[in-house]
């Protein structure tokens, strides 16, 4: 069942983080639902502008509605990832999305507030909640490239003013992560003190961590052994997720890791079975492997086994 992001956040806040997983196609959608159902975990489905361009927004919605019929016990929210103004407005108007992200983090502070406020007003009028971003991650976000050394962390004092003036419902904070498979050249460099300071100033307010794929090293090694070339790929230490959750991080965004599972499965399949040309063979393996990956991730997020308790709170 599609539920509100607000309800999921309320249940998770301070206890665990919801996995927010991106989908682009049928196999990802199937693996995602299978994994979360086996975990008995609530989750967030994220749709990016890139995903809406890759297929068609109606195809993505239809897949989600159908998955909802196949797995009626699932509890999840549907979220626009890194929306611009036009896409956020479109999603709000559609009535399908539980929440939208407006990402104006590349704009000056006041302009970011102004754009976010506009989306918040439109969203709240339709019962949709809004995630905004303050500070900038490194790496590549949609079409905006930010050099790692230029990325700046969220300023906790600015965060308070931003939340008050923009009216946003959750805040994506830059604490040293970046999007993609190449997050760190050296150590982890995660700035939990930033999160801690923001939580002190905004107690009870849900925070979001982007760029949180862990880029498993065994996955990278298998991809490279099967003909890939991912040199120096490195991700976030997922053992930090529970600590982040206790500090108010309620949603943790993961996309790249799913792509790595896809890449490994297909590279190994075509290396090992060169005579095959049936897409269903690696597709089937991918769905099972992705489901397994999701289950492991939910354990680290602390969302495993929470489904029944969420269901109870929805009834009250
Ligand atoms: O933050 C970006 C997400 O991983 C979505 O990626 O824009 O390539 O779909 P995408
Ligand atoms: P990763 O690239 O680390 O998976 O981050 C995804 C993300 O932040 C989507 O918004
Ligand atoms: Zn992101």
C-alpha cells in the first residue's frame, strides 16, 4: 500500500532509517519489492528525472501500482528524487507521489528558500510533503557537476533559518558524501558533527542522507574480474547508518549500489554463458540478487522487521 511519507517518517524518526531506493525498470522494481517483503521492511521508492526520461513517467507509475497489487502487504511511499521546479509541480499535481524533493541547493541561500517555499505551498495544498537540500554534495547530481573540493557541508545555523523560512518537511544535508561510485579518495570523511548540530537545533525534524551507497568492494572486484573497469570506486561505511538514524537521519538514499549489482550480474553472466542471448536469464538472476542486496541493506538501516509495527500505527 502506498502510504504517506509523513507516516513513515514519524514511525522511523530516531529509531531507524528508511531505505530510499531508486527504480528505473521492471527488474529493479521486482527485486526491490521482493527484498523489502522478505525483510518485512517499510521503504521509499524514488523516481528521478532521469528515470522519468528513461522510460515514461506513466510506465513507472504503472509498475509501482502493479507491484502494489502483487505485494498488497508492502508499505511504501513514492518520492520524487532531486526534482526541479517543473518536475516537482508535475508530481504534486499528479496525485501519485507521497513526497517530492525540490533540489535548489545549487542556488544562493535566499533563492533556494524562495524556490523551496513555492514548492512547499503547492505541495501542502495537496497533502504532499517536501524534502529540500541545503549545502552541496560532491560528485554528479543529475546535470549539475560539483567538484569534490568545492562541495560544501550544510551550515547548522543556516539550516534552522532555511527550514523556518522555506517550510520544508525534511532536509537533505551535505555531510561529506557524494553521488556515484567514487565518493572518497582517502578516508570516509563523514561529518556526523554537522548532523549532530542540526539535530540539536531542530529536534524531531527529519534529516536525509544522499549519496549513501556503500559501493561494496567485493562487488567492485567481481565487476573488474568480469571485464569491468571501476578503479578506486569507494562508498559510505554502512555500519554508520544506525548512528545516523539516532541523530535524526530518517531517510537514506541508495541508487548506485543497485546499478553495481546489475552490472556484476550481467558481466558475469555474459562472461560465463557467452552463447546466451535471452535477456530473461540474467534478468532473473539480477532480481534475486537485488532482493538479497536490499535485505542486507535494510538490516544495516534498522528497517528490517518494522512492517507490522508501522501497520499498527497506521490503523490508530
Ligand atoms: O542522485 C541521483 C540519483 O542517483 C539518480 O540518478 O539521475 O541518473 O537517475 P539518475
Ligand atoms: P548514491 O549514488 O550513493 O547511490 O546516492 C543516491 C542518491 O543520493 C539519490 O538521491
Ligand atoms: Zn541524491
